[in-house]
């Protein structure tokens, strides 16, 4: 899972697509890529530690048919590198873990646990989180929870929300309402919300409109290629088509372009479910900066925020005026008097 530094052993563990034996190998795969994405692991709800002592001997298994990270598989050197991989990994596991390494491993396992609970749509109890923290790190509970929350937000555009303060219950919440709990298509897999937020931020940072060529040039730098199935996002070209289908993106052909070229803009669903400020905050967090580091975009996001506030206020005023008009109409309505029937009133009958 998410870490920021690289190591030789981590790189070797990624060269050949094979089963990840534990959560640490899972984490190592993500370290080669900017923190917008993470390594593919199927069955994340299996083999997760649930006791006070962290057991990672049966962690999630990476798909054997796809590379473990965005790093392209090397050519002839792959076999050479992988031949010494087992020995290097054995040496690394034989060495005792430092306090910080152990803390990182527990945090990574906690992130996987949050994802597994998000997949089955179950709340997360503080007592379950404490099992991952362990007795030795009780005083660092808030630190571990914040770190896990930040990484999940950066990678998957999910954030941890406290849903019940009395019972200390938490839940992962998606920044966008993509179908199938963020997976777009039915079945297993990680949420694609982070990838969509990345595309939305790319559009915004390029003047609210970006060519398809710019998108693929950006993604190639992250080892994501059109027509090649990726271990996290699947087929990126098909996923972009899905985003257009669900109206999170709009795709238009550039007029008079030869050969024909396409450009992407935000779709109506994106405008409805997020804002320029939220996307800029996501972009800044991914890059470890602040929104004010992008003054032009910050001003644009501020204008958008003010326009949205005015639109909401106007909508509320219109709704209030409509309700008041309806009440006035009801109050001014006169109804004919109800006549009493003599047949039903014995006191008015002739004797």
C-alpha cells in the first residue's frame, strides 16, 4: 500500500508478476508509482489480520496475470532480477522489523481492512481498528488512523468518516457516486474513483478542457496505456468510455482536426457531485502541496465556489417564494358554506 520511498528489493519484487505473499509486498508495489493509485490485489477481504498480533503470512494475493505495479515489466533482465528475488526477500524477512517499519505495516494492513469493509458496505468499529494498531501503538492510534485515511483519499478518493461518535463507528465514503460502489462495473476490484478524480483534475489544470493526446501522454508516464489492461483500473480506454457513458466526462471531436482528435471536458455528473475547489484540493494533496500553490487555478476554483453558493441561495429563495405563494393562494381561497339538511336535523321538522 502507499508509501513514498523506494528500495532495491521493492523494485525487484515488482519486475515479475507473481503472487504477493503478504501485505508488505502489496505495499512495495505501490511505492513505485505516484500516490494516485495502488497495486492490484484481489480478494482483499481474505487473509487480513484480525488479532492483536499482526499476522501477514496470508495476505491478499496479487493477480498472477498482471504486473504488480505501474512499472513496466523489464525485458531480458526480468528473469535475472527475479532469480535473486527469493533470496533477497528471505533476508529481508529474517531481519527484525524496526518500530517504524512495524508501524507502517500495521497501517498498510489497516488500509486493506478499510477497503474490505467498504467492499461489503459494513461499518468499521473502533475495537476492530485497535486490533490492527496493537497494544504497543495505542498512543499512536490517531496518527495511524489519519495516515490510513490520507492514503485512501489520495489513492482511491475515499475518506474515513465517523458515522457514530457514541459507538466509535467509521465508514469509508466516496467523493463521487460511481456505480457499483465505485467499481463502475459489477464484480470485484478496487474503486475507480481515484482514477476519475485524476482525470477531472487533469482537465481542470489544463484550462477545463484537455485533448485525448494529453491524457494518454500523462497516463503513459504512469505506465498506463490504451488497449492494455491495467491491474488496478482494467482497460483504461474502456473506463474513459464508461465515464462518458455515466456523464462524468464529455467527449467531443475537435472541429476540422485531421486526423480526427477528441477532447474531454467535465460532464454534468461531475459538476453535480464535485467542484473545482474539491478537485484542486485533491490534486494538491496528491502532489503534497497546497491549493494556493496554483494561484490561477485557485482563483478559478474560488469563482466557481462563489457561483455555486449564489446558485444555491437563488434556488432556496425561489423555493421559499413558491411555498409562500402556495400558502397565500390557499388562504385566499373561499369555500361555499355547508348547508344543513332539514331531513337530517329533527329540530327543524314540522310537528
